[in-house]
């Protein structure tokens, strides 16, 4: 099992920045990919950014150039640096981990609100 605990959300004005963090515990040695998903009101959950254990990254087109995902394998932590935030980035963000066995794990949602 993998437990994910995220932090760092809040209210920010358009154009501002936030940094999300997610710490994994449990069977962390078998984690392959980690990432962030988000769900806006009345919309489906979507992938925001993901990173493999080797450091390869993938981003949603809507956040490319503004968000950066990074990972500290020694600390079992994944980060999401969000810059130039827009109101449409508002939503509940979820940390995700995928083990080599292709089991998915989710952290509790973190609310991010971008509003003036």
C-alpha cells in the first residue's frame, strides 16, 4: 500500500504562484510514476502533470510553460510549482502514485482557488 499526503493549496490571485507538495509513505520502493490530477467544478478529473522515477515528465497542454513537476526520490516527495495561475486552474488537485504493478493510489484533494 501507498499513502499520499498532499499540502500547499489555497487562494491566490490570477498571475500568482502556488507550490503543491505530496509525500508518499508505505511501499514507496515500488512507485513508478507520480503526478497531479485536478477536478474543476462539474468537470471530469484530468491529468495535470506526471513524472516517472527516471525523471521523464508529461504535462497537460493547458499548463505547459506555467507548471513544473519535480520529484525528490530520496524524500518520496513530488512537487508541483504552479506559476502564472489563471482562474481556470481552480479546482481540487489530487496527488497520484502508480506502482510498477500498475496499482493507482490517490491522496486527498487539495483545493486551489484562483480568484481576484
